[in-house]
C-alpha cells in the first residue's frame, strides 16, 4: 500500500520526474526507449514514408496507364507495382499511421504517463518496421509480390507463381500480424486500466472509441489472415493442398478467409480516422459533438457489423442467390451507422461556428469524399449491378474515395491538428490552404473519372489497354489529377519542413481544444503530466464554459505526483475509480532484439535455411525469458 | 472521486484484473479465434469434399482418447498448483507445476507416436494438410505452454511467488487451461464429428 | 472507332435489368452526394469565420441524426434492397429454357469455347469468339482450366467467375445482332490485360449455318502452298499444342485452329486476324503478348509463308 497525496506542480517535482522518465541519449536510448511519444512519432514517420513509396509506385502505374498501348512498364513490373502499391497502402500505411496517432495521443488524451505495456509498444513498432522492410526487400531480388493485395489462390500457388514473390507476401504479412495483434492488446488494456480517474466510458473521446473498436476487431479478424497466410506458405513450401482442388482443397477457402479478415480490416483503417474527425470537428465548430452517444454507438456497431458482410467481395463467384442477398442486405445495414456519423458532423457544423483553419478544411473535404465513397459502396452492394461493377475501375474509385477520403484526409488533418503538440510549432496556414485545395481538387480530378472508366467497362489490374475503347481520355485525366494530388502531398511535406525550421510557437493549446492532451505543454515532457489529472466531464478544458456540464469537476493542476520511479495510476475498467499504482518498466533493448530475432526466423523461413529459422526462434525464446525475468526490485503486491 | 484528495492504493496487483492478466486474456481471445478459423477451414473443405470425408475414415481414438484424458489431468494439476500458491503453499505450487509439466510432455510424446502411425502425410491431400496443421498448431501451443510452465517452475523454486504475488502463475495457468479447451474443440471436430456427421 | 463496352448501354435482357438498377443507383447516389455536399458547403459558409468564437453548447442536433442519419437512409436503402432482390430474381433464369449450352474454359490467357451436344462428334470447339443466335437465351457453363478467371460481356451480362473445382452456370441473350467485346475480369497473371474475347450475335439462320460449319473438320487443302503449309504445321511443334480437326494435329495446349480463318482476332482479342499479324504472331508471339504460353517456333521464311497461307484457308 502506498498513500498518494495530491500535490501541485513545482520545479523540483519537474526535475525529479524528468530524471525518472527521460530516455538516456545514445544508442541505448535510441534502440531501447519505451516512451509512447517517441514510438508514436516513429510509427507516423515510418508509415508516412511507406505511403510515399506506395504513392511513387502509383505514380509509375499512372504514367503507364496515361494512354493506350504505353510501353513504359513491362507486365511483370506493372503487376509487382500495383500489388506492392495495394499491400503498402493497406498494410504498411493505412493501419500503422493510425497506430502512430493512437500511440502518441492516447496516454495524453487519457491523462496517463504511458501505455499499459510500454515495452510491448516498442516491440510492436520494431516488428512493424522489420516486417515492412522484409516485404520491401523483395524488390532487391526483383521478386516483389505480384498477385494483388488479396492474392487469390490458385494463382498464388507454387505451379502458377514460381519464385519468392508470394513467399514474401505470406511471410511478410504473418510477421506484420504479430505487430498489429500486440498493438491491439496494448490499446485495449491501456483503455481498461490507464485512464485519468473519473474518465468513465461515457466521457471517452470518439477517437478513443475508434481505436478501441478497431483493436477488438483486430483480435478477431487478424487470425483469419494468419490462418490463410500459413496455409499459403505451407502449400507453396511443403506441397500441402489447402487451395488445390485436385487434392481436396478449394480456392474459395482462401477467399472466405481473406475477406473475413479483409472487410473488418477496411473498417479498422477508418474508424480511428473517423474518430479523429469526430473530436476535431467540435473543436473547430466551437461546440460539443452533436449526438455523442449516437456516434460512439455507431463506431462500435460498425466494427461489429463489419464482420458480417465479407461475401460482398464474392458476388461473382457463383454463390446461391439467397446467400448473396443476405450479404447485400448486411452491406446496406452497415451504411446506417455511417450515415449517423455523417449527420452528426453536419449537425455540429450547422449548430456551431466553424473556424476555417486548415485542419477544418480537411475535415469538411473528408465528409464529402466519405459520402461519395460510401454511396459507390452501396452501388456495389446491390448484387446484380455489382456483377457489372466488380473488378472494374469503379471499385478502384470506390476504394480510393473511402481510403483516401476517410483515411488519408483525416490523417493529414490530424497532422495539422496535432503536429503543433508534437513539435511545439505551428504549420503555415497559407501553405496549408494551398495544400488542401491541391489535394482536394487533384484527388477529385484524378479519381472521379475512375468511376467513369469503370462504367465504360475498363477492368482493373490491367497493365495496358487497346486504343479505340474510349478509355484513353479518362485515363489521361486520372493521371493528371493524380500528379496534382501528388504535388499536394509534396506541399504537405514542405509545410512540415517549414514548421520544423521556423514555425511559430504553438503553446499548450493553440486550438482552444477541450481534451486532455492539450492540458500539457507542447511538446509534452517525457512524463506527460507533472501531476496526474482527474476528469469530471467530456470536455475537461472547456469546463465552466458549457452551461449544462455544471461546475468544473476536472482537476488538472492538483493530483498525485507518483515520483517513486516510473509510475502511473491504474483505474477500474468501467468507472475509472483509482484502484492501484502501476509500476512502469524502464527502457530496454529486449523489444528491439526480440524483433530482430524474429526477422532472422522469417528470413530463414523465406530461404528454407531451417537452421537459421530455428536459431532465430531460439533467440526469440531467450529474449522473451530475459524480458519477462523479474529485475532486482520485484514489484510488491 | 478523485485523486485531488489523499488515497491509499496498492502498488501493482496480484492476479485477476492486473494489466498483465488482461493482456493474457486478450491473447487467449485472439488465439481462440485463430483456432476457430482453422476449424472453420476444416469443416468448409469437408463440406466441399466430393469423396468420403475424412478420406481415410475417422481418425482412431485408441491413442487420442487417453491422450485427451492426460491433458485434462494436466489442467487439474495446474489448477491445484495455482490454488496452492494463492494460499501461499509453495510445495503444492512446485509439485503441481512439475506434474503439469510431466503430463504435458507425455501428451506431446503420445501425439508424436500417433503421427508416426498415420498412413498419410501433410502433402497427401487437403485432409492431411488440415489434420497435421491443426493438430500441429495445437501441439506448438502445448510446447509453448510447457516452456512457460518450465520457466515458472524454476521461478517457483527460486521462491519468486507468494500468496500476494503470483501473476505469472495465474497467467500461465489461464493459458494452459485455454490450450486444453482448444484441444477439446480440436478433438471434437477432428476425431468425433466424422463419427456423427 | 469502337464504342466502349459500357454496361449502361445494353443489348440483352440480363444486362438491361442490371443497367436499369444501375441507373437508379447512380441517380440516387448523385442526389445523396449533392445534398450532403450542399449541406457541408452551406453549413461552412453560413457561419464560418477565421477566428475562434467562444465555445457554446449549441443545439443538440438530434433531429439531424434521426432524420438524415436514420429515417431517410432506411427508406432509401429498403427501396434499393427490394430492387436488388427483384432484379436478382428476374434474371435468375430465362423465360424459356435455353436450347443451347456453351462451355467456356478459361486458360492463361485465352478462352476455349465448346458448343455442347449430346453426341460427342457434334461438339464444336473454337476459341475467343463466341457466336450466339439473336433473341434466344443461351446457357453458359464456365469452368477454369488453371486459375480463376471471370467471364464478362458488359453489354450482355455481368460477371461470372471461372473457379477451379466448380462449374458456374449463367445465361444471356442478345436482342440485337452485333459484336460485343468481353474481357477477363479476374486478375489471372501476367497477361490478364490481354485476355479478351468477343460475342457475336447472329440472326438465327446465320448462327445455325455458322455452327454447322464449326462442327466440320478442316477441308483438305488443294493448293500446293497450302499442302506444304499443312505439312509444316503437322510436322513442327505446332501440332503438339494445337488441334486442327481433319489433320493429325491433336495438341490440346493452345486454341483449336480448325476454323481459325473464320475468327476476327487472334491471341484472345489482342490482334486482328490478318496475314501480317498472323505472321508476326507466329514468328514472335512473345513480343506481342509477353509471357503467353506459346513459344516462337523456329521456321524458315518460306515455311512461314506457306504456313500462313494454309492457316488463312482454315475457314
Ligand atoms: C476505407 C475503407 C472502406 C470503407 C469505409 C468501405 C465502405 C463500404 N464499402 Fe467498400 N471496399 C473497400 C474499402 C472500404 N469500403 C475496399 C478497399 C474495397 C476493394 C477491395 C478490393 O477489391 O481491392 C471495397 C470493396 C467493396 C465492395 C466489393 C466490390 C467488388 O469488388 O465488387 C463492396 C460491395 O458491396 C463494398 C461495399 C461497401 C459499403 C456498402 C460500404 C459502407 O460502409 C459505406 C457507408 C457510407 C455511406 C453510404 C455514406 C454516408 C451515408 C449517407 C450520407 C446516408 C445516405 C446514403 C444512402 C441512403 C445511400 N466495398
Ligand atoms: C490508403 C490506400 C491508398 C492510397 C492512399 C492510394 C493512393 C493512390 N493510388 Fe491506389 N490502391 C489502393 C490503395 C491506395 N491507393 C489499393 C488497396 C489498391 C488495389 C490494389 C490491388 O488491386 O491489389 C489500389 C490500386 C490502385 C490502382 C489500380 C491498379 C490496377 O488495378 O491496375 C491505381 C491506378 O491508378 C491506383 C492509383 C493511386 C494513386 C495515383 C494514388 C495517389 O493518391 C498517390 C499519391 C502519392 C504520391 C504520388 C506520393 C507522394 C508524393 C511525392 C513523394 C511527391 C513527388 C512525386 C511525384 C510528383 C510523382 N491505385
Ligand atoms: Cu483471365 Cu484475367
Ligand atoms: Cu467489404
């Protein structure tokens, strides 16, 4: 037992905490840090870099498709590029970038000093980085995955796909799965245990609801991909027959397993982003979110319903009408929570006073893109029409409107919003407007015509097309629009650079936002909060200004200091009553070394050098034991 | 509420409800889903099969049935060990862990013997692939569980645990019971269901 | 100039029904997008400012959520779903049972086509060009020869996948004579882009005549060049992969060439079937369709010439 008495911030407390929480400089600090803010930034930078790589791949594809019968790329090159583009964007960008935001923001927003498992957090970053590099190392041997991001068997099986292409795919994704799963567990436990006292579940920011829903979805969806990739690898390497009809397997097994994972996954990569929007729009509309409870419920129900629609990717596979009709209905039901969210944002805007700063411009643009992408999803959910739309550029248009509209736009908005918190410096507002308009107009110019290309009968995944089918013009426009869009991305990078070099100081709360992350300095100190805050409403920083949220009950300037080593407060899962003091781990090299060992294992599996795989596995076990072995000061119960 | 007034709180937590315990619980949830998908694959390919399923008839129970009992016994031993440490009884903890370890190893050994009697291999047909992959995955989980139990047993001998501090034991025992329950699902699906379906 | 093979301008009852549903969906979608965009734009411009106003509670906005987010979408979606199901049911099977069954076998990267018939010697085999009679429903059995492909004639019907281990069935009917382009719609490897085909809808009499001709073996050549060409074909590697009925060539790897000259294109819709392209194809198939299964067979120029002459006589 320990007594925690409320304290107030003071220079000596600051110094003590700084000593306790600071990561030492040098190589050990770089590889061993477990600070969620450092890890979050690494996630953001790494995932964004993968986005640029995927974007570059797309830029090459667009050059090839600009006109009929272009000869810039060979079919082999094109097929690797579009596959790696999809794999990169879906797996190495869209989800990890949101993990980056969650990692950085969660403890700050929740009023804690770190995540529940800081070392697992470091581990999940290293695993992400290494699995990304593992997949990209396929380019070095000229054998990048080339069967599309959903890799339908039997085209991926040994006889139809010689070489290492699809081994990189199967093993790379298995590797990444570990990272994502570890990350999801960490978020859930953090939410259950590491909140500010008083932050009961009806006071959680929607962003938290988004990542929470996503994390649960990961736990249930990811294993389906794991199973599929294991089977694929076994088929290819050990001559097994999961997808081989000649020996009792079936290609549709792959499709079911993949989409049972795949459809939940597309909501996994947007729910936190929609959460970012739900928290940001109120800040810029100077009022609380309309229909908080509706939006929270919509988030959770989308996550759940997302498990019941996977067959809408398989409408042309010859399933019975009864089954396709069922999944068509389910796909329409799932639009209701999205519609609820859209109209909650609209109501917030209409009943508020929008401040037209860059983050809000991206938010407004996002709503429009979301609806365009959403209704094209509804069109593909109508089975008979989908028999025409499927596998055409109409689907490519749909997926970019939703992925770019509800993932990339909120991500850029998130950067404009939170980068000042991370770096302490504002971005340029003027450049920001240019950035928004080039991206918004470029995107629509580039991707809207894809709907038309699809309606004109252009299939997807073709490296070239003949003249005379009327596809030339739309494709040229798409290419031009994509490049305008790329310039927009470039402007964003320029703005970030400008901000780092000479951006004006941000101060703790440049947007006068209501959530806890704005209560600490920008950038926050290693320990986040000098005294741990307690929360009395949904908008701790707006208290006293909203009539019906009553008297201010949040306490931000007085609270436990917890300065006996790295400590933070544990609470009860639902009501967030303080329940224990949590001892947090020190920096450690184990996460890095464990991830490295796993990399050795995966290269062993890739090359069939079994000794290497086994050596890696033994190292993994050794690292795990070393990691978990209690230190000199075992925590006292 | 709040921590703006003085409070007395424990530092860390012993078992259920600790962060580590939640972590283990969620790991079990996702692992259970993995086995659910593997068994889904088994039934899916079974439903699509054109010939008999399983092609060589239901697998024999001669070894598998006793083996199931052995695994169940190991779970009981684990429970005995864990409830021991909760009362601070070090001897029961050590003995229970040892017993679990031995029973687990026997289970794996019998599994290997059963494998060696099989007329088919993972590369024979899809059924073979499924049989060996599913039981193999389970076997791998047993092996990982045994490793964890071994580490915990060493720590038990070093006197790391007490009635107040035994999170590692609790976690390992949850994991072990989970592996057991998975076996029951695997056993029912692979060994029993072909006899009834 | 060809027109685009768009499925919004259709020539058969299956595609017609799909297009009707499609137009409704596109119009409803456009209206939804328009309404929301206007709401965003007006909402932002109406009270938007450049500076931070004081925080207020504002209206609860629940009416927006209930009407815009629940009631209106539910009404629209129920209507859309009813249309989906009724359209689906309407095109499930033709009014009169089809008298003709065509089996389409997908290969990397070409289409084998068989007109099924109870007596095996009346089965006509061809490739990449499917003839059907106008105004009569035709049943298609689509199967995969290797990997998954998807059979798709936008102007006549939607897609049906060809899946190993599975025999999918669909039907279509053309109500106008014409040539309709189709293209493989499931990514099937390196030359997925060049796996096209065409469906030719003929008046019934013309169709019957065509089918009767396709059933016949190739006529024995008379002209000496053609005789020489046939000899080149049957004595070189060609015969290992191709069938020309009426000759010893019985290969099954590539398309049946018995009536090659009757087709409009070669190499799965990739090239026009002219003397020049035929020669170019045979001399170097890998240059025209990289990665396809047919290798360049070394031939002397004279051999190539007589071979082409022979192939062009296969009518
Ligand atoms: C970012 C992720 C994301 C999101 C959020 C969605 C959202 C939706 N998707 Fe999408 N989808 C993808 C990513 C996503 N999709 C990807 C990547 C693919 C392609 C995979 C591949 O093949 O490579 C795909 C493919 C895909 C298909 C298969 C197409 C095919 O291959 O044939 C279908 C079919 O039903 C579909 C449906 C839907 C539906 C109904 C929604 C709904 O959730 C949308 C709901 C939202 C709205 C409708 C807008 C807001 C609502 C209103 C304003 C109310 C009023 C509206 C109406 C009354 C209509 N999607
Ligand atoms: C989050 C997901 C995401 C994002 C952001 C994008 C972004 C883009 N995508 Fe992609 N895309 C997918 C997810 C995504 N895509 C998926 C899942 C598929 C399906 C794959 C499959 O079928 O398997 C797909 C498929 C796909 C296709 C279809 C390929 C085919 O079927 O043959 C095309 C074709 O145009 C395309 C284009 C683009 C373009 C032009 C961008 C642009 O937005 C990219 C813009 C970014 C940059 C260009 C880089 C940054 C800019 C700079 C560094 C400045 C300097 C560079 C230049 C000036 C060139 N994408
Ligand atoms: Cu065949 Cu694509
Ligand atoms: Cu989907």
